[in-house]
C-alpha cells in the first residue's frame, strides 16, 4: 500500500505540474503544400529538449511545456532544417503557423552531444532493448544504461567496477580466463550472466571487456529469449555493450590514468572524415593497461585496438563496420572453492581465517586471453516506412596458459592420510594448461517498419538469425599442484601427517610448485584429449508495438529457435507481451510485461550402476510477470524506473547424486526443479540543480528453489547474490564564478550478507555485508580534465562468491588526465 500511495502521489504531482504547462500544435508541409510525415520536431530551452514526430497529416503536438521562450526545430531526411523562436504561455494551447520545409538531398549524420545535458547520467532510449528505436518511457521492458559520462566521472578503468552502477547486479566470479566461459559472471535478478553482447550481437571473450571503445553498457532485465535467444544470455537478462560510432568531424582525445598497485592506463580516441563530402568516417580507439595485484602476487596486462568505419552512400543506403582486438595476460584471481559434497570446514570469514592479502599463486603462472570481434552492418531504406538491416558478426576467444584454482580438500586429505585436523582447512590447488578457442558467427536480417493501419501506428521488427559456435579444445587434464593450509594452528599435523614433512624448520602452509618449469613437469605426463564441438541455431522472430491510443501502446512478440549439432536437435518457442499506459504522455508511464526465456539442453551424461550413458531433455523455460512505473519529470531533470517482478522456472534440470556402496559415482538428471525469483528494483537519475547529477539504485531479491534435489530445496540459490543491494553516485561541477570547472563526486555500493554456499548437506557459508565508499575531485574545461579518485575510502575488507570465496580490492587511489583536440 505504501508503494501504491507513493506511485499515486507522483502521478498527482506530475498531473498538477502539467496543469500549469502549455501545449503547442502545428503542421509541417513541403513547398508543394503536401503534409510531411515523420518530421522530427524538437523544442529546446536552457539545454533541455522535448520532441515528437509528425503524423501522416504532417501534424504534431507537444504537451506539458513550461512557460517560456523556446527554439523549435523541424528536420527530416531530404528536407532543409528549419528553426523558429516561439513563446509558450501557461495553461494554454499555442497553434503555430505551418512550417514549410524545402526539399534537398541530405544525408544522415550522427549527432554528437556535448556533455552539457541537464541530466547527463540518464539514458532515455535504446535501439537494442527491443530491436526498435523506442523511448524508455514507452518500452514495457526494464533496462539500465551506464553511460560514458558516468564512467568518466567515476574514473572507471575496469568492467567490474562499471557494472556496479546497475541496480541489483552483483559480481559472482572474477574473470577466470579459462576455456569457453572465462569471462566474469554477474548475478542479474538472481541468475548468472556474462557480458557476451556487443551492439546487440554475440561477442565472445574469456577475459574482461576493455572500456576504451564503450559508449554505454546496457543491462537489459528479465528473460529476453524472444529477441535474443538463449545461448549467450540468462533468465535474469543480458549485458550489452554499445560501442562508440564514427561521426563527420575531426575530433580526438588522449588520456592517462595512474594509480595504486602499479596502475597505468593510456587510452586514445581519434575520429576523422575520410572524404571531402564527410560521408566516409573513421574512428579509432585504443588502450594499453597494466596493473599489479594488491595481494602478494598477481598482475594484469592488456592491449586493445578498436577501429570503426561508416559510409553513408546516400539518404537510403549506409554501412557500418567495427572491430575490437584485445590481447590480455593475467594471473588467475584468487578463488577459494568450497566443498560441494562434504560438510564444509568453516561457515564465515572469521572461522576460515583467510588472509586476504595472500594470492596463493605466482606471476609465473599466467594465462593469455587474445580475442577479436568483427561486425558489419548494412542499412537500406526500402520505403518511407520500412528499413532493411543486414548484420554480420564474427568473434573469437582463446585461452592459452595456466588456469588454477583452490578447492576445499580437508576431508579427502584427512582420509588419505588417516588423520584428523584439530582446526584449520586444507585446500588443494588444481591446475591445467589451457589451449582452447571458441568461435562464434552470427548473421541477422531484420526488417524494421514504422507504419499505420488505419489510424493505428505500428512499429515492427521481423527478423531471422543464424548463430554457429565452434569450441576447439586441447587442454591438459587438471593435476594437483600442492596443498594449502589456512585458518588454524595445527600446522604440525598438516605438515607431518598430510605432507610427510618431519623437520619443523621446513613446515609450510603451501606445498605447491609455483614456477612455470615446476608446473610443466607436473603436467608432463597428462594426456591431452582433443575435442571439437559445433552448435548451430536458426531463429525467426517478430515483434510489434501498437499505439492503440496516443497514451496506450501494446507489444506482442514471438520467436522460434531450431537447435542442432552432431547428436541432437530441438525446437523452442518464446513469446513476449507488454503494455504501457501514459496518463501524462512522455512524463508518467505505467507498464506491465510477460516475458519468456529458455535454455537449450543438450545430451547430458548420466552414470547408473557405474555405466555411463547420455540422455536428452526438452528445453527449459522461465517466465516473468512484471509491472511498474517509469517517470520523466520536470523537463528531464528527474527520470526513474520502479518495478516489481516475479520470475518462475518451472522445469529446471537438476543433477541428482545417487551413490550406493557398490556404485559410489552414480548420478542422473531430473527435470523437476522449480525456482522462484521475486523482487523490487528502483533506479533514479536526477539533476535537481544546475551542475548536480546523481544516480541511485536499490534492489530487493527473494530467491528460492521451491522444488528440487534434497540438498538444495527450500534454499536460496548460491548464484542469487545478496537480498539487498544499493548504489549511489552524485557529482557536482561549478559552472560559474572562480570555481568554474571544478567538481566533486561521492558515492558507493552496499550489499547485504550473501550465502555463497547454501546446502542442506554441506552447510552454509555467508560472506558479510559491506559498504564501499568512493570519492573524486576534478577540474575540467573544453580542452582538458584532471581527476583524482579515492576508491574504498574506509579500506573495507569484503568478498563476493558463488560457492566460492573471492576477495576484493582494498583502498586505492587513481589520478587521471584527459586532453581533447
């Protein structure tokens, strides 16, 4: 009731504001006195804009305009742009004289907006969320956008820090670099997902994406199988990186950031026209990054190069080609895997006694993760209402080098040595020499329309999609490279009875061989079993947004996928529905959606009576019901999204261990799991006064496996993340006076306690809640910017995990200098 009352209050306030506002109406015609359809009408005032499109009769209307003097701009492809000054009175309707646009052959250009928007952290539309150019307020799906301006203000140099600005998104695993799924894992609405999308297309990586070519990061919430399939996304949503695009003028930027633990980062961004007509444009982004670990060993080195080329042949045909080439070398991030079968030896960080400054690796044991992504797009305007979009993407991700991890082995070590430790835990270090490549090729053909049937406007996308992935592996098997003892005082038992060391002067808490030569000797006898797996998916989809009334629209979508490889084939259907009602058009929207996601399930190995066999299962489905409100108030100074969602997976595939005395390794799969994730999310972007911008988010998530295996049923899934999370950043820059150009920023993240291990048999391990605070100070002009940033001000010792314990970065300082030319 409190939430409903708050929503009604906002609607009433917005309606009251609208009552004091004015309305303008008018018509746009050609020199032949014919009405012009789909003319873009924008209304500018003090750095803010409102806009609309003309209808089939050339008419337009903009409501809820504050009294004052404005510049009205009318523009359309093939016509000259007109600007006029107008005055809007309170509470009245102003009918403007007809605007006449002379014809001309004009080409589309990308509009580059400088950083003087009032609400610079807000992203009000996206062409990727619904594969249509929809405003956020008219889209029944929720998405969060993290723009380059916010990343610059926060001095963000890594993807993991950038994604913290999206409500309810928490890191589960650091990038491991290992074969096939070496990128980081993040929890979105309680389900694990990796950053696998670039400009709405598949883009593979086994490392961490570099941000040098990033215009914004979009976190698209909810099961999105209808438009994006299933192979590279999750039931919680997907992470889409939108790259920088070329434009028609010469501009550039070079920046340097230095900081704690040997941080050195150089980035370059240069854009230039390649033709006198400025219809061929090239943009090149690059970065070199190096940083050591805050622990006793560890590093990351990377080189990134991203060229992009646009060619606008005429007002109907255009091409865009972009590529990203990345080569990264790093040691594995510290991850302590807890025992998933036997009772765990500790239940929280204090009991574990882990020293978070220990890495348990060496700089000799690193892994290389070269990758590339290539995308090509052709747009052709078939008519005034339909556009053809043909896209191709090809990407590759490799893993070459050592991948290692620590896994709890106390029970196994004690059993092997026939001893019992009085305290402490034993972890085994397992290591593999990775040699793997994953290649993905995707081809899409979309037809995008904006047309009317009678008086009803339809915005539609119809597409076909073909995706092929090939995984080639020549990895070595995993070998045990030493044991690690932590969290106790029983060093004598560990060394004497488990390691066999009798001389107390030789006692150690780590018996591993942490040199490349020593590790290679351990791996020398491992037999490599080469493998190659190919999967192909052919899909057809359609989505239509229907404007039933100016304030009421509905979305209906459907996708059909056909999967096949050498051993099986499957077909999956995925529907999607949504509705948006705007009681105050372009300012207040109430929305609801029903969305579907699915997982293709290939043959799974089962062992019964010690005999191995494979069995196939139908695709698994998740459905979401969601409703909420979106606000865009006070001339764009306040935007907000508040929503409640309920995601249900009714037919989860679960592994069931079924050991017996005669067959201790028996297990099988059952499609009888049921998981429920329900939650509330809120995101607010605001600029209450000139120079002040803030973004704030909150998420509450209730997640439970309601049906399933005895070990997990009625428990919170380990990948769900914390119940409560929040994020905040506020930045203020002086625009006048002696302090003009100077600014400060402050914010941080909160996460509640997190049950990273939560099973009936092995027990529960909980990492504590944390609050990480950050602050910055900067000075900027049109030509340059200097920034100082302090992260983790209180030096909080905190952890994340997913049946693992992952220590996070301590307090650190970064200073940056950026120059525009």
